[in-house]
C-alpha cells in the first residue's frame, strides 16, 4: 500500500480507539522519523480462558497480548468435570467483563484446553488426562457466559506455539516446534509461519509419538511408550523415587531442586528422562528442520536439568545439516503462553475486520461507533 492509504487506515483505526501513534524513541537515522503505530490496550479486549490439568485461569486481555486482569482457581483431578469447569470459568468471565472500563468493549472470547479440539465448535473430542470425550466445552461456556459471543477453542500446545512465535521465545522464527509439558506432553509446530494442524485439526500430537514401543510405559491414550509416557510427570517422579500419590508442578520442581543440591537419585532421574526427551526432539528436528525448539509448561522447569542429555541426543542422532542452526530455548511467556494463545484466538475476528467487529450488536456499547463507510473501507476484499 502507498503511504497515503496507510495514513488513512491508521487514522480510522486511531479514531476507533484501536491504535495510537507515538514518536520513536531512537531511530538512529537522519531526517524526520516516521511515527510508530502501537495497539491501544484498553479500548478493545477479549476474555481468554485456560484449562490446564491442575488449574483454571480466566483473564481480560488487551490488544498486544497484555493481561489486564485475571482470576485463577485450582482444578482437582477428578475425572470428566465439564460442568464444574464451565461454571467456574463463566463466573470468572462475567466478573472480568463487569469490571472492565465502561468505554471498553469485549470483541471476542478464546479458550485453551489440554486435549484434541474439533475446529469450529470447540468440542473436546479427546482429553486423556481428565477423561474428556466429546465434551461440548465451547458451546457450554458460551451459553453460560451469556455475552452473545461465540467461544473459540484451541488445543493448548497449538496456542502456546503461536503465542511463543508471535510474542515469546520464537519471535523472528518462521519454523518452530513447541513442546508443552503438563501431566503429559503436547506439541505445536509452526511451518513457514503457519500452524501445522492436520486434516481434521488434530495434528501435532507430539506427546503420542512412540519412542519406546517394546518396553515402554503405559500411556493414558491406551498405547505404550509414547513420548509423554516416557517424559511426563509420572515418569520423572517415579524415576526420582517419589511416592505414587505425589503429583503436580511443585513435586517436579522439588526433583529439580534436589538435583541442583547434588542428590544423585534426582540427577539420574533428570538424565534418564532427558534422554527420552532428547530422542523425541531429535526425531522432530530431523522431520521438520525447525529454527527453534521451545520447551514450555512443566518442561520449562525441568529442561535446564535435562539439557545435557537432550543436546547429546541431538549431536548423535540429528542429521548434520539439520542441527547447524537449530536453537533450544525455554518459554519466555511461561505458564501464560497458552492463555496468551487463547487471547490471540479471541482477537482473530477483530484483526480480520476491525470496524465491522466494533459495529456489531454484541460489541456494544462503544462511545463512538465507526461510520458504515469507514467500516466498509477496512473490511477485507472478498476473493
């Protein structure tokens, strides 16, 4: 687009309260610097929800991925719990919506769930860690929220991959692998800047790549020797000799802390589990030639203690040209990666048609409704 068109579009977005212009802090160039356009954080927001194995999070998120307010509650490991999850999140969502500034507008709702999600309607087809099978999560959450907006639902590792690529450890990389540890291991793969989602939207189940088929540990999916069975929460705690009833992120952090203090059992556990993780990572690098592999969720906590065996497997098993440029990094967004990914999902309609979204009835009230002419000019041209 030419400069005058860019200025006109920026002016419309500024008038709608979605962006603002400011002077750059340091250009390093001679002449009059161009203004920098940044998102206006407070005007438009989304409600974002994250359903992990052990907790539920709801947040009001502004443009640019800024978390403005949040609520959090523990989630007991009590099996299929759709009703409780929806009840807690809907209550959180209504409180966040009511507490928003009066001149702001909710433009979308996004949710992350730790399972396989059917695109389009937010149906959880399979969530082995909590026994969810064909649970209408998106539809139920939207109904109980009662805000007149659909709930877009995505797989937690898919959303975490997109969030890290846009705002975290993967910024600047067009080819990325994200491994998300919870009780098991999820995965997201970005190829050429786009999420690899598969024929039905169920792609990148990296945790169910079989790495130990003959003597492997049983997996919650019904198979044996899956990557998540060999490197997940229970595998590490068992290797470290922890009691069977001990679970959760704090228990894993205790193993890492003990290893740092020189405990030989904890160190050996991290090394053995790290070797299995390295086998999985080596396979993925050979398959996809990523620029960066990002470790998120509980893997962010335990990876530093596993880095040596992971790198040893890459050195031994990855093709020479594929390992020349790959980087290994821990998540920058931490436990917020999946929440920020859910927020990005909620903002997708606004980014596609900003003034059209602000003009729809569900987005009221707004203090200055954009004119129909401006809305038409900013809508994408049909192909």
